[in-house]
């Protein structure tokens, strides 16, 4: 499937609706504008497998540019709008971008990059002096002569080091533009996504899941309601207003929705929802139970990464029978390996690998690509977990975040899952800090619901709360407070930034 089919069969149907303005782009308009943008790429000398870089917030142009790249055989590198000039410059140089499309809203970043990389052409996109629209308006709305499929080139968020560019589905690049893909098949089978779908996207499109799910919905002829940024009450209002059928969220969004007063949550009709699926980080069991109690048996979960090397899925009934699991493999085959490379027994923790899944590579980094593979050629995202006797996967944490305190392995996620359920906690990060006796001690940094609670009494209360559920060795020895944790809109936490504050003092 492809948007050109829908532009013919249902040209006036909405492909995109902007949440706050209601601005609508029909399939006919998306088809015409993406064709014009593809002509623009060719005018700038971009050929198959070249890279166009994009720095955009959530707006309708994002889809026009993404579809244009996908029909011009290009890789499109989507950069976070939160990057500093040096961080953005690293990615632009690493991916070999030949053209930068950057929103007017990020003019200071554009100007800094123009000075640092004067040979990289830039085109501004936005509501101001819109060079992108001015250029494309003069170009044909018909397809380019040499249409070929392209793909995204997404960079990891750099939570544990330098960002890595992920190239997935390489075999499909340069093929027919309406070729099928695994995500479309999975979306149909497990989510029931089809041309009647109204999908609410609450997260930035420069991340893998929001981008790929949105593109998949448009691919099958559904409508994407695109939030400029996430607000929990607005999220509920949009479901009611547009009769949204599908949403994809992250656990931190669940937490923020559940922190709304009960009367606010009850104010909105969310009965149109057929499927709410979540990923990106482990979801605390109690948070998941509360969401199932609220929304009913429509909450699904999956485990995957930008690398696209495999995917697990679990529906609500299976989750209730296997609470805390992220499901069984539906793409690739799951394996758990111990540190010595041997297969782990059911219930035994080790590194998670997928076998026989789609291939990927880290752009310009054969060493990191090799590090992500086992001796058998299986691939890992660097996560730790275990399988139960029925083959259901349970995530423990990132291996890089594991704390070794007095010779005992402590996984921060387990501690965070307890603390986040406390009514005074809005967000929390747990990590290891230097300790003369134990090597590392467990530290928690808490974002309180009310800053007035950021005191020693609350810290003692939270430590006691944690000890009521976990062994003392796993619980924080101390708690600090922060007005806002450095968490990305996708739910990923820049734990390295917090951890470095304490390790830099040694």
C-alpha cells in the first residue's frame, strides 16, 4: 500500500490533522506535495541512497518530506530538536547529509550550523519565510521519473554515549515504492489498523515509533491526528473530539494521565479507543493494572528498538496471565545469553538477542555493529531480561545501567517501578553513585508532584516505602530532588546526565 493509491480512491480524506489548529492535509494534497518535494530533492542533486537531514517539530511538513524521501530512494535522517549545535553537527557529518531541512522555529540552530558547515545547503521550513513551500510550489505535482523506495535513518538518543545511526530495511531501499513491510503486517494483525483507523500521535516524529507508526497508518489509508506536544488532558480531549481508535504511548505518559484528578479523567469520552499500545521503556506492573482498569482490555505492549531487528507483543489477556511481561516474539526468535555466552535457563537473567530478524547496521560504525551480534549472528539492543517457561519475555534493564553494590547486581528499573507508584512522585531515576565501602551505592533522584515536598522527611518516607517492597540492598541509600528530570518526550531518560553529576565529583 502507498498514499498514491489513497490519493486516487479517496482524495478528500484526511491524511493528517494537526491537533491544536485543526489544519488538515488530505491524501490528494499529501500525494501532490510529496511529489513536489521529491522533485526538489532531485533538483539539489540527491540521488538514491543519499541522505537528507530534517530538523522539524511536529507539523504537517514532516509527512510531506518523509513521503518525498521515501519515493525518491533517499535516507532521511531525523534529528532531535533538542540538540545543541555541536551534537547536531556530529550527526550531520556522520550521516553525510547533502541537504538540511530545518524549521524556522530553530533559526538560532540553523545559523550556528550554517557557520559550522557552510558547504551543507539549508532550506527553511515553517510559517515564516517558508523557503520550502516557495521552492516546491513551482515544481510538478506528478511523480518523479525514477521513483524508488527510501527509508528513515534514525540516531539513538545517546543516553549511554555518542548517538548511533541505525540503518534498517536496507534491502527495501531502491525497491518499488509500494512494497509491503513487516510493521504494516503486524499493525494489521495485532492492532487492527486499517483505512478506518484514526491514530493519535502524541510524541515527536523524529523518534522511531511515532514516525513509523504514523507512516504505517497513512500507508493503509488511516488518519493521523498529530499532537504538537504531549499534554495529558489535551490527549483525552482529542480522543473524544476525533473519535480516535488507536494510540501509541510510553509509560511516562501513562503516569501523567493517572496523576490527573479523577474528575478530569472522567470528563472525557474515550470509548472510541479500540487499541492503546505502549513501548519504549518497561511499564511498572501497578501502572499497567491501573490503565487496564480505566480503559479496559485494549492495552497492548510490545518490545522493539529503532534497529527493527525483532519485536515481541502481548495483549491484555496474556499480560494478566503473565504480569510484567512484554510478550513473546512475533518478529525474530528470542534468545537469552549469559555473560559466558551460554543459553540462559527459563527465569535466568541475561542479554536479550533476536535471531532470524530483519538485518540492520550502525551507520559508519562496523565495531558497534559487530558488538551488537553474538557468535551465532543474533542481534541485541543491549537490554537485559529473562524468559519464563512459556517463552514470555521480561525486561530487567539496560546492561549499561546495572549497579554493582557490594557484589550484588541491582537493576534500577525494579526500584523505579516501586517509587513511581508513590503519590508524591511525578518521575524518578535510579542509578549507582561512588561508595567507599560498596563500590557503588543506589541513588534515587525524584521529581516530586509538588516541590514543597522536596525535603528530608519525604526522602525518608520514600526510602521506607521502597523498603516495604524490596530488599534493603536494592533500595536507595539517599534521595535527591530535581524540579524536572531530563526525559525525552518518547519517555527515554537521559540517565547518563544525572549520573555524571555524581561521578564527576570523584
